[in-house]
């Protein structure tokens, strides 16, 4: 294996790690906006890592140019799509979850 193939394999491994982290974030977070952010950020990072790995393995400049063009369009469209979904959720009335407050033990009055 050449150094170029090892670097491409590392990019593909990083892509898998970010994809799994994004999936875990989508199930772990309770707020729809946090889920959207986790999925969008990790998904974009994961796909972009695949593009870098494909660039390292591209056989000629024509394929390299196509991968770069696709990556540029992806970097424009993925955050824009996430923003549109978040804006639609906000306009539909989905509110974010408020942080939880610790309950005071019964028997203690609140001092003014």
C-alpha cells in the first residue's frame, strides 16, 4: 500500500467516525434544533472526508475536477438545506427545549 492509499483509508475511517457521531447525536439530543445541528455538522464533515479520500485516489485530473465541483456544490447546498429545515421548524412553531431546573427539596421555603 502506498502512502496515498493509507491517507485515503484514514479519510474514509474519519468519515465513518463522524457519521456514527452524528447518528448518535441525532438520537441523544432531545431538542429538534440540536438534532438538526448534530446531523448536519457531522454529515457534512463525513461526506467531505469521503470527498478528500476520493481525491487522493482519483486516477486523473478530469476525475479530480469533477470531485472538486461536486464537493463545492455540496458545501453550498448542505448547510443551506439545514438552514431551510430549521427555519421551517421555527415558523411552524417548534420551540427548543428549555434547560431543566433542579427541584428544591420539599420543606424549604424560598427566601425573598
